[in-house]
C-alpha cells in the first residue's frame, strides 16, 4: 500500500468515526442549550478545562510515548511498550489521588467526586485509544468514539429530562461515555494479552519519560493558549458569559473534528517514514495538500454555520452567533500549526514545542489582560487570533530551518482575504445570501481541487472504480 493510499484509507476510517461522533454531540446541543442555564454550562466547561491541563501534566502525557514508540517494530516491541507504559501509570495514579485530596485541603475546595472520576477516565481513555492505534485497530478506535457518544447523549438526556440536573448531568454523561469507550477498547484490543510484568523495561521507561516530558510542559502552555481564558472569563465576566461563549466555540469544533482526522493520519504516516530518505520531500508536499484542505474546509463551514445556528441553538444562547466569525478563524492557524508540530515530532525535534507555546502564551496573556476590562469577551477573541497567527508563523520558520520544509505564506494570505469577505457577508446578510455563498464556494472548491489533484483522483478511480 503506497503512502497516499494508506493516508486516504486511514483518514476515511477516522473521518467516519469522527463525523458520526460529532453528529450525535451536535444534535444534543439544541437540547442542552434549551434546558441548561448558561451559568451551569459555563461551570461545566470550566471544570473540563482544568482537567484537560492537570491530567496530561500529572501523567506526563504518557500516551504520546505509547503512540510514538509503539508504531515502531514488531509485536514484541508493542508488548514491551504497552507493558512498560501501563506499569508506569500505577505510581502516576497514586500521585493523582494525592494531588486531588491535597488540593481540597490546601485550597479549601469543595470535594466534587464527579470531577475526580472524570479526570481518571480522561487518562485511561487516552491511553487505550493510543493502544488501539498502535495495534492497527483503527476501525475499533473510530467505533469506540461513536458508541461513547451515544451513551453520552442517552445519559445526558435521562439526567436532564427526568432528574432536572444541570452541570452534574453533563459530567455524568461524560463519565458514562468514557467508561463504555474504555471497556470497548479493552475488549476489542484484548489489551491484557500485551501486559507482562517481565516486559517492563527500565531503559524504555526512561526513553518514554524523556520523550513525553516536553509534552507535559507543552500541555501547560497549550492550556494557557486555549483554555485559560475560561478562568479569566469566569472571574471577570461570570459563568453565564462563559457558557454563552463556550457554545459559540462548539461550532468551531465542527472543523476541528474533521481536521483532527487528518492530524491522526498525518501523525501515523510521518512516524512510519522515520527511515525514509525521501521523507522531507513528502513532508513538503503533504503539508501543502493539508493546508489547502484546511483552507477549503474553513471557508466552507462559515456560511453553513450561519444557516444552521438558529436550528441547533436555544434562544438563551443566541448571542453566541456574533462571536463565531472572528473566533472561528483561529481554527485555520491552529490546524496548520498542528500539522507542523506532528512533522517536527516525527523528526524527534520537540524542543521547539514548548518554546513556541511559550511565545504564544506570552502574547495571549498580554492581550487578554490588557483588553479584558475594556472589550470584555472580544478580548479573548482578539488574543486567540493574534497568538494563533504568531504560533503558526514561528512554526513555519522552525520547519524551514530545521527540516527544510518551504515556508508557505500564499495559502495564508488567500485565507485572510477570502475569510474577511465571508465574515462581512455572515454578519451583514441573512440565510439566503450565505446559502448562495456556500454553493459558490462548493463549486469553486471542487473545480480547484479536482483540477489540481486530477492525477491522484484518476489513479484511485482506475484502481477502485471497477470494484
């Protein structure tokens, strides 16, 4: 199987899983925004943002090491990686429990068992998802997400409709989702057959710690750049404002979910090229193609969001619509940055990850605290756009210097021009104009991509068209 075919097939599996998962979550958005108060939704988002930084740091994002080292070698190597990683998690789990109870005592916090359980499940689901990927169980990986999202929706509906729960309902739904997903992945991979105490390797453990530690530091900086604003908004503007703004970001996740599919496929492909002498050329071509996909995808979805927003969002969250155009642009910059991060990681060049994130975090924090009192929630949006642009540009320069991947400013310039036009139409006109705009973009995208990649499309048609 050649690289392009492998990339497309892997992407297709992940894409189907991601789309199905997001459809279920997206359909529940209308129900939640009609029945859960903005302040309660804001509290839920705040809890998740704290967990998303604490768990990767305490567990040094060990799952990244599982994926990186597990993709290499034969079955014996995978057994060693899995066994070593899982035994490393035991002391980390003890540390996590101590941290939780010490935080309650020292900071006089109210114990919230749902957050404690949810956080532990976040760690486990990340570990088992990576294990399924290194074992080549991509369909299982995708299916686990679908099943988990169905349980999430079911439990969330039961808790809200029959028990009138608010924030607790959302937390219980997440716990149910991750629990069933972990069980499904464990059974599907038969992970127990890869766990042997004799396969624990101290040298491997040290290598994984050294490799993963920068990712743990990077997580703190990533939190500052992407989720820290939730704490600022909660303190300065209130949980209700955070709840409304968080709903607007859910639409941004629509393209982020799709892009993450290509991130996972690109990650696996670049890792598998570690011994290929032509890999730098592949990096350059691949990043160019992925940039065009992201560009087209982001331009397509803005008019779509204009059309579907009133259908899927309850009236008490209607203000979220005006935040979408500006904040949504950050998806383009973060997506391109993500592809470059993966490429540098494949070359074991991870030292620039925390440096780049630190630069981005400084810019982000400076703008947030400089503007929050005067501009309110728009300070968060401006900070996200500017810092996201800085991150992408820094990574482009690093990639050009370290692995000789050419810097591509043309696509970014095109995106900025087209996106400004789209944003004007989104804000100033209604559904009809945006529907017409959507059709124009679809036609232009099909013609452009079809012409540019006609040779690849012809090759796939000849190979699979007759089947």
